[in-house]
């Protein structure tokens, strides 16, 4: 998903800094090379967003590498929540999800907002939430609760940062098959899930249009909004 956002922004004319874990260096550099093949500057900046004290230096380095920062896509997250009922859920996985998706998202946004305000930039922050942050799902408490927090965080930040010309919005993707589950065509190798009203399952590229829209002047009067991109999955009647 992160790769899709980077390439979409680069294709739209943006220079991009990729902030990712040191362990992801090879993958990040590969994506950066793809973006640079499109004629844009793209740099990898290693950082763990759980380390709040490291964020200002990472933001400063990003600005040195690609210029003033006008857009933030908060895509860092964890999707490895083990199905578990509320009564049996443990503190460790809950804290793990919270530290990345809530605490990390908040403090990255704070650092970027300070950068924008200090430079008089009217910027855009796009948080990647989830449809399950709005539509309750059983046996998935850590992930769903944290994504719900991201949606509310989006609205709170939009309320406070609007006077500085900073827009904050969120996207709620539906479930997307991992690349290893896709056929060579790029489509899921199994049969289409009938729950998706538009006839096929989601792909990472289906999310990029919303991200570019929210990052661009095309949405200059849009803030505090949550756009669900789930192929109509959430519209099916429960009974």
C-alpha cells in the first residue's frame, strides 16, 4: 500500500520522502528507485515512529532531501492482529497496535504540522484508517479500536489545524489481498467475493486516487472527512 501511494504521488508531480523502519531499507530503496524513474526525487529516511524523540530529526532530514513538506500520508500500521474475542484479548498486542497506529500517527502528524506552520505552508495530512474503524467487526478489537481512534484523531486535528491552512482527512480501505495472493494479472487468484458490489476485490491502486485528491488543491475546501474505499463492501445488508 505504501508503494502505491509513493508512486501515485510521484506520478502526480510530487517529490517524496519514504519514512520506514531500518529493517525495511531494501524495500524502501526499491520503491524510491521506481519513483525516481518517473522523474521525481525520492529518498528513504529510516525511522521508527514509535520513537517520538527521533521524529524531529527524521522530518528535518526529509525536508533537506526533498524540500519543504506539503503532504503527509500516514500509512504506517499493523495488520497482524490475531482474531480474538474481547474477553480473551491480551495487553501486548493491544499496546503494539496502539503504539504504531494511534501514538505514532499522532506524533508524526504533530511534527509535520509544526514543520508546515513554521514555514507558512498550507498543507495536507492524509491518515490511512480502515472501514473497520467505523463499522464494528467482531474478534478484531486491537486493530478496529485503533483505526477508530485514527478517524477521530483526523477530525480533532482538522479542527485545530484548519486556522493554519492545514487540512486533515482520512481514507478507510476495505480488505486487500496481499501481493503473494495475487495472480500475475494483478487480480486475486481466487473467485471474486460477492460482497464487493463493484464486481471485484480491492487492489492497492484503488486507494491512490483518493489519496492524491485529498493531498491536492482539488480538495482545498475538504477537511475532517473520512472517505471509505471498500468497493461497496460496507453497504451489504446485515440481514
